[in-house]
C-alpha cells in the first residue's frame, strides 16, 4: 500500500516528506520501546509509535523504516520533523490510538 493510502486509512496527516507518500510499504511494527524495534524488526516499512523524540527517527534510519506513524494525537516538534525530512522518512500523525491504528492498517493489508 502507498503511504498516502495508509494515511487515509487512519485519518492521518502527513507532516513531512509528503512528496514521498507514493512509496509502497508492505508491513508495520507497533511499539513505544525503541529497543524492541531494534531487536525485532526484520523487514517493516512502517513504525507505529506514541513516542515523539528524535530516537524514533534515528531508530527508523537504522532499521530502514520509511514511514513513522505517530499515534494518540501527538505532534512531533521541529527538530524531529527536520531530522526526518533530511533523511527522507515520512511522518504521519493520527489521533487514533496505537491499537486502532494497527488494526486498521492490518485490516487494510499491511502485515506484521
């Protein structure tokens, strides 16, 4: 699914790198613990998290994650957005919680 479609499924807003929203992603991982992301992510293109600190972008870079979905209505600050923009990572925000976001995207075809 394209990142733009992903955003629509979760009533999301693309906050940076909207020009990359046509990228295809096939799987996702949900966690607020970046140590779990580092330990368990194999081939996920999307990180779903409630964290809003620069570590989410740095972790995404290390794991080749192309899109970060920030849940629970949280908004990343300019430092996070700038870091993501500089590294080509799309950030999507949604007011939905992590459980509903994960469920919607799984139902839409993203795999774990």
